[in-house]
């Protein structure tokens, strides 16, 4: 039915025992383990189903799949592993044999003595004289290659320890000699030959494995699904409380679905069961006790991707507000405000759309949906900021320039944002709307204000939800003396600064009074004077929203630098000082375009990452701390049952 | 009022100050994030569910740069303490 979120029985009541698995649970789980080990050999990943199977087909093919096909796969895989190990040991032997080529001895001369001790290895200084001193009877061979000296020293066994200490004074390090016969060169040749034949054996085996993977992939995943389903079903009683004659299932179901659950259970059990619902009061008591009541996250389909961001932080608790809707509203706007470029927005949209088509797992789908909507906002803000791959170059050519007279008119009205650090760019937007240049002084000041304003709005919504959540939990004191003053503080601190900027003394005084009042309320609150320690945190929360402007400026700056470099430095320089674009030489244009593409590509990569991370942080740190998961996160409602993907219903 | 310094060099000093504000704040944030980042990577390797909380912790020191940047912006765009003494 996929309705009931079963709560595990922990065996705490003496008269109830844990239930026992029913039916063929053991068989199913054994088969599942067998199947999982085979799929691991094949390196099977979960994927979207290409075809589905009826259960009868799974049942009829399972035996063959697990035993015959499985044994084949296991044998092939093990053979490949064995070959790999053998190749590796042969490679090691070759490695230790190679230096021995400088010594004039056949390989069988190095081992097989009863009365002789053998030392083979490299030394830093000649050893002949010193070895002769401690052991007059000796045989020493040496040779050098690749700035190291190799020696083979043969001495009587009884002198071995003395010779060994003498050798170590000369920086001796031993080489282990493989027990092979013949000359070194021929031994290496033999080893290389056998490596080649082993590799020849390995290739078709790997190909066979790949073919089997292709053939059985879907069937295996379907069987896995079937077996997991059966295992879960037969082992479910382990989660029930049981007596000799009856059992109790404890669980949660969404209130709306309760009648359906009750009627279906009763008809399935022929009336031999009793379905009871907890009363409101009992539920409240459970919440008080800190019982993890599962929360069902339910949003309209367009908001659903944003649940990913919510879940990444924490699952909302039973009485908490699910912030996905707020993320849906604010996140794309923030992303757009930071990126704010028509060119980049379109590029991000196309790239992410391709990713969306390619990766069909639910996680990727959610992520790409988030970025797709955000990219649309980036394009919208791009028109507002007048940027197509940066503020210079393309905009004027595509959108046209603003006539001189109109610029003068705008300047008079104080609406002109085009003149900045880098001079007037004189651009015209669609519908005659004049876009602002983010690098201009006026625009920076305006955007500082806008960012803080968004911050105040964002944080205040957080605080309102915080008040609501605390009231839901019945914590009136926390609501009115902890969350409310924070909201007042932030709003009126913003107004205070605005008043200072605008020179409205009345506004400043009123705001200051409210701010002081809010601080007094905070001191009266549950944390007492310690609450004051949080005041700088709340102010810094607001300043933190400046990143909406700052990250954007960094990205515009880089784009501007790229365009400036290409159009005004490299291209004129390579075409002999020409300033008119029609006089640029072919070479200059090609080099210029290469520079443009590479710098804009880097900027685009940053442009996907940082506008995503920073709004995320603004939500997590600045907004969620005001209301969300103060109690450590909830449990998500996951009803008992299975979603059929590879199995036909 | 007497001319203390010419506008150009004062503006230059402002720019140097603005650069220092952002740059040093960036170094500070980087040092702060270094330790947190290492710890978070460790935790996430053990328990992938902590990614969200880890990101949250990792991004906390980032505010430092924004403070530095705010000071820079004020210096460069909004603050003109020398407007009285500087005669262009």
C-alpha cells in the first residue's frame, strides 16, 4: 500500500517479544547476497530501467541467473584477478632481475648452497678489501650500471654475520634474486613472453564480462529489486511487537490516508484486527518526549527539486516549516543577481540542459532543475545589468548605443548608471530600458543597498517562521523574547543605516530607539545578558548579504578584463597599432578570440560554482539559523513498501 | 584650507588600503577554512549525510572576506574623509 511508516519495536515491553521472519526470508536474503556479489563483479550501477520484467519471468530465470550465469561470471572474474596477480609478480621479478645483468653469473649460481652464504645487492663503496679482512675465503663479483654498483658476495656460512655487518658499513642494500635458471637476459625474455600470453588471455575474458554485463544488466537489477522487496516483506515482522497469539504494528500514516489504511487493512485481515489512532493529546505528549515523528515532505512539483537543498541540511521536524518553498523563491533570484549575464546564463542553461538529458538519476534531475531555473534568472538579470559575456563589446553591437542627448537627460534625472571607474559605455537595453553597469560607482552603491535589503527581507521571513515554529512547540518565551527582537533588530538596524545615508534624522532616532528596545527584550529573554553576545552575529548576518554584489563584481571584473585584454590590448597590438576593428589582421582576431574563449571559459566554470554555493550559504547560515531544525533535524516519512522500477506491476 | 597632499596620491593610498582590507581578510578566511575543510572532508568520507552541515560549517568564515570587502567598497566608493583637505 505504501502508506504506513513503521516504527521499529525496541523490545522494551516485557509481555511483547520481537517478531520472527515469516516464509522464505532466509532463502530470499541468501539469494540476494549471492546476486549482489555477482553484480559487484560486473561493476553494475543502479540506472534508469531500459525494460521491465513481470515477476513470473524473474522467478523462472532466477535459478539460472544465480547459479549458471553467476558461476560463469564469478569464474571469469576470478581468473582475471589471478592473471592480474601473476602479471604483477612477473613484473616484479623482471624489475629485480634487470640490475643483475651486469654480473657475469647465471641465475642458478645464486642459490642452492649449504655451506655458502650469498649477499646480492647494491653498495656505495667498493667492498673487496674489507670482506677479505673478515673472511679470507670469499668470492666477489661486481659490476656497475646506472650510477650504482652491484655486488654478489659468496662467503662461508659461519662468516655470514660478520660479512653482513661489514657490508652494511658500505651502504649495502639487498636485492632478492628470483629462483630461476639460465642467464639473466634469457630469464627476462621468458618472463616477458609469459606476461604477453597472460595479457592475451585476459583481453577476451574482459570482453566476455562486458558482454555478459550488457546482456544481463536489466534482468539482474530487476531480480535485485524483486529479492529486496521479498526480503523486506518477509522480514517486516522483525519490526513488530509479538505475543503468542497476536502482534502489534506501530507506525505513522498521513492523517488524510488513515481511513484508506484502516479499511484496506481490515478487509485484508477479514476483520481480525484492530486499527487504533492516537488522540491529539497523546501526539502532543510524544512531541514533548522528543519522539521522532516522521514528517512527510510534500510540495508542488515545481518546488520539489529544492527539497534536495533542504534535505542536504536537515529533514524538517514534525512541527517545523519546510523551507523548500522559500528556497524556490529566493535561491534562483540570488543566483541570477550574482551571475547576471545574458551570455553566461544561456551557456549555463545549455550545458545544464545537456547534463539533464544525459544523467537520469533522481539526484541529478533535481540538481539540474534547480540550476536551469536559476540560469533563466541569470539571463533576466543579464538584461538588467547590460552584460553579454561581460560589460564590454557585444552588448553595444547587439543592443545598440544610447544617443548622447538621452544620456544627458538620464544624468539630469539621476538615473544614469553607465559612468563608472572605466568611463561611459553608453548602452541601450531592450524596450529602451537603460541597463546599469555593475562596475559603475552609482551602481555599486545601489547594489549594496539592494543586497542589504534582500538580506533584511530574507532574514525577517526566517525570523517570522522562527516565531511560528516556537509557538508551535509552545515556547512562548523563546518566540517573543528570542526570535522577535532579532527580527526587530535587523529591520530597524537596516532602517537606521538607511536614515543615516538619506540624512533623515527622524528615521534614525526612531530606529535607534527600536534597536535599543530590541536589545533590552533580548536581555529579558531566555538567555539573559548572554543573548547580547549574539547581536554582532545578527548584524554580520546582514552584511553577509553583500556577497550578492561582491561575487557578481568579481565575475564581471574578470569578464571585463578578458574583453579589455582581447579588444583593446592584444588585437590592436598584433595588427600594428590599429584601433579600428575593421583594420584588425586575421592573426590578431584569431589570437584575440582564443584569449576570449579561454578566459570566459574559466569565468563560466567559476560562474556555475560560486553563484550556487553562496546563495546556498545565505540560506543555510543566515536564514535557516533563524528558524530551522533547532532541535537537530527530523525523520523523513518513508512508508513501508516498494517502488517498482524494473518490475511490471 | 591648506593643501596637505594632492588628490592623486591620497586616492592611491585609499586604493592600497582597500586592497589590503580585502586581501588580508581573504587570508584570514582561508586560514579559518583550512582546518574546517580538512575536518569536514574527513567526516563526509565517513558519513555522507553530514555534507550539508559540513558545508554550513565550512562557509562560516567566508563572512570575514565580505567584511573586508565591505570596508574596501566603503573606502573606494562611499567614504570621502579628505574631501575637505584635498583641493583637486
